[in-house]
C-alpha cells in the first residue's frame, strides 16, 4: 500500500493555523520499529515533533515486551515529545494519547472507546494500541516517544478489528483513506498532549474516564472480587472490593498497576 505524503500533509493542514507539536514527517517503507527508528533520529539531534511513519514493521514492539505484528495495511507511527514531567507520571502520556486519538476518531464518527490502560476499542475489539517509551534523568522525563499502531486494512486476530471492515459493516466511510486516518491519529496525539500540558491531569483524566469502557466491570485480583470505578493519575486501575455483611475490609479499594491484569475484550468474558 503506497503512502502519499502530500495527501497526509494536506490533511494535517486542514483548519489548523499553528501546531502545538510542529510535526516533521519521516516516512519509510519498512523499519524494524518506528519507535526504534525515532530514538535513532533523536540520538542524531532530531527535535520534539519529529514523526516516523512506516508502511510495515519487521520487529514492532508491543506493551509488556510483546511483539506487535505489523504487516502492510496497518498504521505504524511514532511521535517525539519532550515533556517536563516526573518519571512517576510517565503513564499520563499514554492516557493522554489514548484519549486524544479516541476523541479525534469520534469527531469523525468512529465510535472508539478506551480499554484500560492503552487499548483503542471498537465493538469490544482491539482497533489499536499505544506504546510510550521514555528517557529519564534525575527522576524527570527528558524525552519521550509515543508509538501508535492502528488496524486499518491489515489482518487482525479474533480479538481485533480493522477500521475498513468496521466501516463496511456500518455502510459508511467517515475515514476515507490511510492518510486521513494517519492525520487523525497525529492530531489525536497532539490533542491529548495539549490537553495534558495546558489543562492538566484532572481534566485529562475525567475525559479519559468518559471514554473508558471498563467502568463497572467485575474483576478478580488476588482472589478478591471487585468493581472497576476509575483510573488514577498514574494510570492505576481503581477497584472497589466487594464484601458480604459478615466481613469488614481494611482496604475497601485497591489500585492495580498497568500490566498486572488483563481485562479481556468481551464483557461476557469477565
Ligand atoms: C500494544 O501492545 O497494545 C501497543 C502496541 C504499539 C505498537 C506501535 S506500532 C508503532 C510503534 N512502533 C512500535 O514498535 N510499537 C508502536
């Protein structure tokens, strides 16, 4: 699938007088990982706003050290930012990106939600994911790479969905091409980061929670049953533990770190 740079640049310019992130596009046919290529460019002096886009990846990286299978037809991109935040808050970049991309896709008519912590979901299936990597010095983030993979026309596993097949099932095509989807994703990353740094984590978090599909889900953690009630500013899942009348819990709520449990894709599978 050919990627058209002019089409993408035109889509990015629509209705925007100035950029919060000054995007500088680097487009490749194939790289091991757009995150890795972007780190190499940053080491050679690339600045915040640098973007790496690839038609396919041969060693795509997923969350928790997993592989991200990346055949042609999907979107694989990474954006560099230089956030001035504490390392302990690094997950805020992922929350911001998840919200921003979902927000922009919803503006186009694609009813995307967020599955904690970093999955973009459509019809309870995974449409895409986010992998944020950071460089830290003295407890502060000095550089960050936000990587996003979205299923456009590529084959997906049973728990996945691609946007083209969803649009066909809806008999509508709000996202007309790969370049439009790419610009929507880039604008989404920009909206999320801008919201976080200009409006703050409380506002960002309330917007993220509005799109979170897991509120009210029942989860088991360490043999305790609880109900998902929120996410805190470090990205931890807030769960209210259930008890019967005979038991009193010392800690009625717990916070579960990203990567500790998986919530599953179908409500019925909880
Ligand atoms: C996840 O596991 O859900 C996150 C997947 C993130 C994949 C994207 S594809 C573009 C960027 N480059 C990578 O190597 N990974 C991210």
